[in-house]
C-alpha cells in the first residue's frame, strides 16, 4: 500500500486566490515556483474542487447552474491569459480566441474543446472531491482514503506506466473529475505555454461545453462563434490514443400492453405485459450485451425496465461501429416486435427508436489531414499513436456531422466515471505537449495548416 503524500482539503481557496489575482488586472496567472505559469496538474487540482456535475432530471442547458459558475471562473482565467472575445453564453458555453501570431493570421483556425461537467451525482458523487496525491508513485495498490476501495494495478494496468509519476486519485467516495477538467487544464496550459514561449501558431478557438455527460454538449455549440476549420475534443484516456471512430447510436423504447383479469379466472384471457417484455428480450441475441463485448463488437443494452400485468416498458440503447450491422440490429428489434404482434394481437407491442449519434469516421475519413495532424502531434511528443475506436460517442461525433471535423485526444486520465478515476502530472504534461504540437505544426509548404482542410470541411457541412 502506498503512502499518501497529502489529501487536498482546501484548493478551492487556491482557485479563488488565483482568480482574485487575475481580476485585479495583473493579466497573468500566478506564476509557479519556476516562473512558468501554472502547470496542467495544478490547474486540475483546483478545478476538481468545483462541483460541476450535470443531471438528467432537469430540462434545459446547462442542466445545472453550477456548471455556469465554473464557466464564469474559466472566463476570468482566460481573460487574464490573453484570450480575446472571451464569453460565457446563455447556455454556459465558454468561448475564447487565442489570436494567431504575426504572419499566421490566414491559417485556418483550430478549435480545442473540452467539457465542463462531470457525470450526474446520481451515478457517482462529484461534490466534496478530496484528491490524494502520491509523489514518485512506486507501483502497487493505493488505498483510496478510508473508503475501503483500492486502486489496483490488476484492475488498472495503466498504473504500471505511472511509476515515478505524481499520481492524483480520489479518496474513494467521489469521482475525481479529471473527465474532463483535465482536458480544460491541458488546453489552457498549452495556450499559456504558447504565449509565454512565443511559439508561432494560427488562430486557436477554445470552447468549453456543458452537459457532455448527458449527451447535450455539442448541440448548442455555436459553430459560427467558433469559426474554426476543424477541431479536437480533449476528452479521452491514454495520451497516445486517438479516437476517430465512435459508435452509431440509437435508443429504443418498447411498450407492452397487457390484459389484466383475476388470476383465478385468467385462463385464455390474461395477457401479462411483463411476460411479453421478457419474451421480447429473449428474442434479441443474448451475447450482444455490454458485459460480453469489446473492440468493434456492438450490443443491445437494456438500460431500464418497468412492468406489471397491465403494461410494461423496456428501454434500450443500441450501439455498433459498422453502419450496416447497426441497421441490422434495429431490424432484429423491429422483427421481434412484429412477431409478438402477430402472436398476441396487433398493438401488443409498440417500438420506437430515437436516433442519437453516428460514427464520426464517416466524416473524418473524408478529411484525413485532420487525423494525420493529430498523429504527427503525438509522434512529436515522443509517443506512438494508437487508433482506438470509442465504445461510445464524443461531442466530436455530433460536431463532425455539423461541419466541424473533430477527433478526440487523450487527457492521460483513466478509470473515468467512478471512484477509481486517476491521472498523473507527467501524463498531463504529455497531453499539453501534444496540444502545443498540434497547433504549431506546419505543412510542407511552411504555410501552417493545409488550406485543403478548410475547403473539405466546408463541403462536409452539406452532408
Ligand atoms: Zn468526458
């Protein structure tokens, strides 16, 4: 078991003092001991103290006002860093522009995007976060506070690559919030480094979005305000991983209508809606569920059910990377509903699909330069890029289809969406390097980013 260096109880004060300094018009963040500005890890340590969970139980964006509070803090921080046009809109989207360095004004702008919210507290608490810091982690299991939970390398093999790092964990009672506050911290640190080191770059548009965890992060993002040719979400895990493929995704609501009569006199009359629901579910391929699939394997996921004799409901999400297989999955559900209606009478089963998102690779494959650029940035950071299909969606899926081609980059965090979330200072620095490489890379002509990207991305908007 590891010795915990310290548990952070008061960084909220740190955040307040850093904002206070900014708002006194000093124009820069408080320098660290090396005079290089705050590092991403230090930013994260402050951000995780701010409660920003979204919620499914309220309509409107942001789903929680606390996300707007965090957005306002970031607005102040960005204004003090040299961003222009910094604003928080009515829906708590934070926008800011880092103007191009002289001579690169005509280079197409790149967007860097991360999300403000953490998962709903109903799923796992995101308030009262007390991060544990372990300097010079030497491998092995780490007790998560007094929670009885242990962060174990058997369960999280990535820890083997963190030896010698400064490791940040939870105390076992909350999420950490590195998803996606690490992304925010890394984007701002990269931008600050660019400014301080006077590294040439084109215009950079930064946007932090609310409600990503409940699937609404990209919907209200203003592409007009963003005014970028292409972008990257910084919301993944391993820094060497690039995500350009997501699932095709739909939801399905299946309603069963029964006939209730006294069970003693039910013969030939009763139609038990709960049993119909079980009959329906049994007609789906039983191995195609999240617990039994990985990689490119798709699934049906029964997310909730309710039932009595009179009526029953099943709610599913359906996922697959392959468009044809995805359509076939929907077809299997339609067929099951048809069979039950034939068997038990028309109207017994009502099936409705809700389309959710599509595999962003359909768009990104048309603009290979966008992903190639990310690959080069990862290589330039000394890493070996790995293409990993996302078993889910990203804000980038929707943004890509709206006209902003947008793969996803790693933050260095792991164990997201629960008490085992962790990240290291060193991996965050690698992510910062990748971002700096990404925005300062030049094409072969020395003209900054390829103009062809802009042209092609405009074409993709028509899709
Ligand atoms: Zn995330």
